[in-house]
C-alpha cells in the first residue's frame, strides 16, 4: 500500500512510500533510520503505538520531539 509520510523537524519533509499490508509504524521509522525514542507517530490526528499495523488511510506524521546536543 502507498502512504504519505511527513517528518516534522525544523522543516517538514514529505514523501510517498510503499509498505506491505503487515508493516508496523516501527517498520516505517526503521525505513527512515529514525530512533523511536525521539519521535511521536500520528495518523488521523491520533498518536499510534510503534507495534501497531499501519492504517491504510490518511497521512502519517512523524513529529520529532528530541534532538542531540
């Protein structure tokens, strides 16, 4: 299935990707090499647990909440 992912840091990066029907939010983070401890994943304006299967509708927003420094 194809989904749109927005990664929100200082700037918003938006990308369409294709994932398997059984992909989890953690799989999506892994694809972008993002540490799950540094972000919140939202879909349909609701936070999603990392081990949940990605919903087929709507846009995924990855909100970065921590940075190095």
